């Protein structure tokens, strides 16, 4: 990509339906997210939140309409190019964290640099090794003492912090978080959101997060109820 697009995400008349379905589960007239803006998408289970994140991340492709992510038309990219965009420019924090159970904490965090030369290059241009950068991220998130531990030995809250450190490695343009606080109590939920924004601000990354928990939206630049923009309203 040449230059930095002013819009992080642009969509217009975006439609997606699962194979064999008679109606789309997403039909969005318009939604745009500016570079640097944080967006909170909320709605009940089944309203299409995860499906929309997977479209933005290039895991799925729209059947109709326009979806531009960081200047790239996702419908025109082939699978390999979508995978490369996701690996280079997007950090994911999944609901179930998706940590690799047979790797240590620090080896989980350094995974993006193994899969993306761009993420590794951004780390190295900052004058640090990948391992040193991963260690700093873990330290900033209160996980310095756990670097060599197995992720299977961690609590849910600790695993969540490791997943966030992994998403942030190499300063991706965007952090996508899919219901990352669903397993946490209120205090730990609020603590995680503060950690997310502090770390994302330090990395210069925008945040797009979905949750059914509307209270979390107070920290974001913009809050959108997916039901209000989804003309289909089908199950996710």
C-alpha cells in the first residue's frame, strides 16, 4: 500500500449471506471508520457482530457492495492477499483467545513476526529485537514474570493479556477485538479495556471491538448498535 489512507474502513451496501441461505445475515447501507478512530459495535448474540469482524479482517468476503479496509478493496483481493493484509496490518483478540497451547507465553506473543515480514520489520526499525519487544509488551501488561510459562498454566485474565500482547506486536494499524471480556467479571473487564486502549495508543493502533455489553462503549470514540445499521438482522 502506498501512503496511509485517511479512512480505516469504508463500507456501502455491504451484503453477506451464508451458502444456501435464502436471505443475507448482513445488509449494511453505510459505515465508515476514520484512521485513528475507535469503534464499539454492540448488539445481542446472533445479530451479526462476529460475521462483520470476519469480513473486515478478510476471513470472509462480501457477496455484494463495497468494503474498503486500509485502502484495499476486500472483494477484489484474492485469498493470499487478504491473508497478507490481515497478518501485516490487523491484530486480533479473539473471544477464546486462540493461544497456541504447546508454546510458551513469549513464543505466543512473537507469532505475528513469524507470519508477517512487515510486522517483524516494524519491530526492527524501532531498534529492538522481536523477543525484546514481546517482553516489553508483556511487562507493560503485568505479565513480565510469566514469559516462559506455558499458556495452559495461566488464568483466563492472564491469557487475555497474552492475547492482547500478541495482537499488538509490530504495531498493526488496527486491533480487532471480538467479545474479549465475555469471561471476565466487571472489575477485570474494565481493567482490560483500559489496558487495551493504553497499549493501542502506545502502538498507534486503532481499535474496533464488538460486545453485547453496552457499558463498554463509554471509552470509545463512537458506539454503533449493529441492529440499527443492519437491514437484514439475521443470525451471526
